């Protein structure tokens, strides 16, 4: 849960409710592209973000990122709803 305490992570997870590129996330979240890639790696390692990709005919790679609402947990509860952790503070 420590990863969810980072504000840039919360912005990314809120913004990525539909598949978006790193560039789109950077613009939506007003976060540098370097930070987006670092956080995307952390989030995908923790299974909080789905990563999809393709390679076009010229060999260029295109990746999109989409947040998950529920995360599998190895404890007795089996899944955790992360939406309360990333909601905007009022």
C-alpha cells in the first residue's frame, strides 16, 4: 500500500481508467515523462496497471496503460478494491 501514498501514482491511476499512452498520461497528470515511465514500471510490477503494446510495420513500439480497480491479494480477502485509495481529496 506504500506505493499508493505517492501523489503521482494516484494521478496516473485516476487518469488511466481507459488505455492511455505514456505521453497522454504525462499531459493529463502534469507529470514529466520520466516520472511516468518510472511509476508505470512500479505499478505494473505491483500488478496495479495493465500494459498493452504493439509494434507497427516500421518497428515502432506503441504501449498503452490502464489502471485496475481490484487487485488480487494473497491474504484471506482474495481481492482488494483500490479505488478508495486513489480518490481525489476534497
